[in-house]
C-alpha cells in the first residue's frame, strides 16, 4: 500500500489556511497569544514546558458527539485535500479551532471511533505527511498526535489525527526528543524496553525511529504495537476503567502516554499537547492554575506512575 502527497502539499496547506483566515472560517487569534517557556528541573533532568494563553480556545467544544459530528458534512472552506490514501479513505482538513497556524488533521471519510487504535494504513498516512512536511518546511519541526479514549483529551468521537508545528527549537525541545538523543533506534520486540525518563513522574513510552530509510506500514505498526502493549499493561495494572492514551509521532520517534484523567481539577483539559509539555490555556485563571500547581503535578494526576526500570518480563498484557 502506498500513500502520496502532492509535491506542493505544504503550499496547498498554506494557501488554504490563509484563505480560511481571510474569510473568517477559522477561530484563531494567534497574534494575541502569549507563550512562556519554562525549563524545569525534575530530578537530574531539565524538562521544557510551554504555557500558551490563547483566548480563541474558548470557542472550541470540549466534547463532541456522533449526532453533532463536524466531520460528517463537507466543509470545502476547510478542506486541504478531498481524498488521501490509496483507497481514498481519508481527507485532510484544517482545524477550525487551531492552536498554531496551519494546524490540520487527517480524518476518516467514513465514521470510525476515536477509541480505536491506529491502523497500519493510518500510521503510514501519518508518517508520509510528516516526511513531506520535513522536506518542505525548513522553518519548523512538525509532530502528529492522536488522542485515543475517553480520558485522552479527545474533543470529537470521529477518528482524526492532528498535525502541528512545534515551538522554536532554540527555546523548546520536547522531553521525548531529549530522550532519544542518548539512544539507538528502538527494536520493536519484547526484549528491548522503550525509553522512559525516570525523572518524569508519569509513565511514557518512547521509541526512536531509524532515520536511514523510509519506514513501511508494517514496520510502523510494529513500533506502535510495541508501545501500545506497554501502555495497555500500565492501564490494566492500575485498574483503569477505560483505555485511554496519547500517541505522538515525528519523523524521529513515537511516544505513547497512558492516561488516567482527561482533566485536571475539572477545569484544565490535557491532550497530547499537554503530555508533550505544551500547556494550552484558554483564560488567565487556567494559566494561573498551571503556574501555581506546576506541570509535573498536573501530568502526574492525568497519567499513571512511571515504570522505568521494570523489565519486559514484568509486562503481562
């Protein structure tokens, strides 16, 4: 199975985004957003967090429904590609409530549940787009993310994978990227453990991807399944009522973070951005809460205890 993106995909994306902004089809006041990067010492590690105050997030619905599915009807004003994938089973659309400029998504044309794991085809489609963005956008690094399950921070039940650019790497380096700098490529088998930073208080499973060749869908599925196995084991051991996790992917690594709670103190929603260290605050009260309680406390509450040091023979899922 092969995926292809237009050679000028990044330009198509930019043109569609600019058009949507000009026509007020997107709720985004990025020019008024404030960002603060904090380099926090956790044990022997320095972990980067970014606090973003973005008032336009107040327009974003926190929980969608199948009955009010925004992906069910065509929205040409937000559509970047009408069809994507060898079987044309996906479309690529802009996020109506973006966190950063050109924030977009892969969406399944037919309804599929956001509670289901990513298929090999969905992983391949995600990876191909990340490769295309890496080749075309020399100013930014991009990541893809998937919020799976009721406690993952997902806002819509229709399956969608999101793409965003990261903050300037001179200021912010995700802890997962710091982690892979000291590691060889991961071998997706039961003998080798994924990476975890023992200084970070919540369970997270990171696999460095080989950069020498283009990964095929079977290889991507093995990496994903290996990380998911660990996340499911943690969820089961902690007697989680529902399976929820965040999946993050770049051209360099994959990460899965099992989730126990979708919100902190019933006011701050945490999705994949949060577990990566990007705290999105829709008002000053939530920003004050993040600063007062601290990101490590919030993420510890929303995840499960770190399992660094537990060998593969201790996983029984």
